[in-house]
């Protein structure tokens, strides 16, 4: 979102703030769900120590990776601007 004057309006700043908050919150929820799904069996069942450690480490690594991927993908999509309301149509009169 660029303004011709170089300065952002209050509405643009608010939109960036809301989008950043959405990106962080949705990424945190996704990371928590993935961590729980991957590490859950290690925490619920009596598994060998090596298997427990592997599942917890894999859950942590995957959660961190997906957190950053989600944040970046949401913010990049926001930078591209809004999509047309009707796919394939860019002119409102068509």
C-alpha cells in the first residue's frame, strides 16, 4: 500500500496494524495446533525416551517453521492488495 505523497494515512497505518496482528495471532494458533498434533502422542503415551525427544523436537521445529511461513505469507498477500471480487474480472462493469 503506497501513497503518492510518501506518507501513509491513518487508515493505511491502521490496516497494517490489524493485518500484522492477524498474521501473528493466526500464526501462533497454527503453531500451537501443529505442536500439539506432533508432540501430543509423546506427552500422552508412554513412549521410549528417544521417541519422546524426537517427537517433541520435531513438533517444536515444525511449529517454529510454520509460524514464520504463516506470518510472511499473510503479510506478502496483504502487500499485493485486494483481489477482484469476481475471479477473472478486473473491471467492475464487466
